[in-house]
């Protein structure tokens, strides 16, 4: 078990504060209601936490009116759990029922809050999805013909990007859990062991230290670097001269960490050590640049400059870090074109990557929270020199 475990869930006052912020923004944008259909948005306003979202059979809805508490429209199977949240207006139907998968109940709720003749906000932009059949979305539009559906991406993004101290505490806790598990890698990994076995042992180490789930674990092991970090682990054994990298999105109470660690198996050549040193300093530059008032593009350029000065180019992943919280990756992205202004309360990853040679890359990642004075590490910083597993 890692350091003191934060309490599960949130106080009612936390949800009241989130709702108040949302409704103030809705008034400013002249939105009569928000219609939310995805797990993070529903959970953000309700605290409804379940893995049942993995089933695609049933849709789930939350109507957030401009005044008053949210209205949950959920399949009957979810009613008992939703009733344990702070939500008291819960409407259900016996799903699956393809002829009317909650659509009429949603339309009724929108009419009750006066949104059937106003603007209804629905997240429609980048990194959003509509978790209901498109045909049902069209049917809903027919049932509230006088309403206008508007893009609420910016509003929802603005709410979720700034974390509360209670959210930050959960992310810091899961970072500590993963950090302890990474410390144990030299004890659970070594030459001759397959990458699949290594991943399995690392997941066990995370769970033993208090993780709720390890829903994301990627990485690679290859001589002097790697070129693919999204494939499932295979049977190839770890070999002398390999660089082993593991990148985990581990969960505690619905919040993710997201960072990686690199290890050399047996020994590391000079090019590999040099690349690691460059990435370490590029990470330092990204952390130093992460101050209120800076932009995500500023962070990208700070990291890129260190790598260029050392003769490396950034990898081809398109960004050098991102937001973090209830989702493994959230807004914003550290790219040359992202002018999102960094603000206190943001939780971000700093993730430079570079090419060592054709087919050989390396990445490094840490998690930070933005404070008034600048960045504060949520992860315990990686070793300044590439660790070697004998």
C-alpha cells in the first residue's frame, strides 16, 4: 500500500461547486441545458462510477439545467448505484428497448427545464463523442423541434481542465502507487523473461500497492531503443542491450496517472545513454516552462529546443504531453499550434520523445500540476541516469 489513501468519492459540496461553475458558464453562453452522454461528463457532475460503461448496449444521459440539480436518465440496471450519488431526480426505462432507448424521457426532461425552445449544449468538438445511436439523436431532435443543439465543447473543457484539490489528491496518490511499482521493476524483470511476463508482473505489482485497475499499460523492449509503444506485449525475451520502457495509466477511484520509465537490460550503449540524458533535460525544460500564462505551444518549444540543441528531432507522435484526470488523456495537447493558456489547477503530462536512429526512439513522461508559482511534480522524478537491470 502506498501513502495514506484519499477518501473515496467526493463531498456533496464538490459537486455543488462544479454545478455552480457550469451554470454560470451556461448563463454566459445562453444555454438552457447541457445534454451529456459520456462516462467522464456524467461522472463529473454525479460521481456515478462503474465499469458498466464498457458495455455498448445501453445509453446513459444527464440533463444539466441552467438552474436546479441535474436530472439522470439511466437504464433501470443503473438506478441503485445512481441513487447512492447526490442526484435525486433519476428516471429509468427497462433497457435494452431499441424502440425507445430513453429518448422520450430525455425529451420530457428537456421540456420540463424549458430547454425545448432554447439552446441545448452538447459536446461536439475534438476529443468528444456522442454515446448514443445517431438515429436516436435525430429522433430526439424531432421531439424537441424548436430547440437548437449547440457545441458545448469549450464549456465542458473549461470546467474539467481545472482540477479541484480533491481531484489532484487522487491523481497524486495513484502516481505514488505507480512510482512504487516502477521502483520494483528491477526485482520483477530481467534478461530471458518475456515482455508479456514482465507486463503481467508489473500489473500485479501495481494492484498489490493499492491500484484499483491497470486499464492501460503499453511499452516495448528492443536493442538500444524502440519504435512501437502501442502493440500488445509479445513472447520475445528481454535481452542484453535492450531498452525496456513501460508506460502506465493506472487508476485509483476513477482517476489516472500516466507516466513511463525506461530501463537498460544488462548494459546501455553510449547513444542510448545520451538520448536518455537529452530526454531528462528536455523534461526539465518542459516542467520549467509550465507556468501560469504560458501556452501549451511554449511547453512544446521548450522541450523541442533541448532535443534540437543535442542534435535530435522530436518523435512523430505529434505532441509532447497532454492533460490528465478522469481520462488517460485529456485536453490540452502540447503541440506547436495549441495556444491553450496554462492555469493553476491544470494537471498535465510532460512527455518528450526523440529519434535515436532509424527504428530506435525513446520517450520520457512525468505528471505535474500547475500552481501559482509554476509546476509541481505529482510523480517522483525518474533517475537522472538510465537505470540498468543486471
